[in-house]
C-alpha cells in the first residue's frame, strides 16, 4: 500500500478537477441552447410533475450535462441556460468541488426551479450564487415527491437531478457555485 504524500494528494485532486472543468468549456451559445432544449424535453418526458413545476416556477435553470469525477478530491462542471417561460435569458456555469471518500465518474442533468420572483432575482443579480439550505433536492427516482403541492410550491428553490449515467461512490462534503457566463 502506498502512503499518500501531500504532493500526490494535491496532484490527484488537481487532475480530477481539471478533467471535470475541461469538459464542456467553450461551447457556443447555440450548442448550449441545443443541449438545453434536449435536456428539457427529457426532463419533461421522464420526470412526472416536472412540466407542471416549470409552469408554476418564476424561472428555471437547466444544466444539461454536469460531469463529476472524484478520487478523494472531486469536482464537477457544466453549463446551461436560465429560462423564464420559454425564453432563454442568461447563461450560467455550475462548478463544484468536494472532499471525502469518493471514487468514480458520472454525468447528469440538473434543473433548478425558482418558485418565487425574489429567489429568481437573487440568483440573477448575485455575483456567483450557491444553493442554500432552503432548497429541496431530489433525483428522478424520487420524482413523486416533487409533485406540485402546496408544500412544494412554497419552497423558494427546488433542485432536480435527472439523466444520470455512470457511478460515483462515497460520502463527500460538497460546495457548488453558479456563475454567469459571458458568451
């Protein structure tokens, strides 16, 4: 068994983060739009209640493909579109870093439903935004729990993961940030 040195640990983590962020960088607006349209259609087709949730939301951010990789240190990256109704109004990136017992690679789509005008405005006009504790976070397998109800509609933000491919195993402490893309 090899003892991990600080340098080896940092190199493994740096390589993992670089691999995640290299995927999807420099996509054009038209490529992001096409990926988002496809992901939105998949979301509505595969997750019961997602279309009704989108109709009631003040806005919806779709990140069609997030690539996440981890080997002790982990990272994730994706790019997507903020939509108000059917209009694409802003482009954002999602970046996350994690630390903990983890190994693997996966890809997934991610949607945030902003249920109030206040949370939508806070997201749009902040300098980088982090998903807070006021959000309900669920996967497509738990989609019955996201149905449009008075409990769901009163939440400021609902986050939904869909279209998962690959496997990542382990428990981590993760921090994620959404930043505006200028393209």
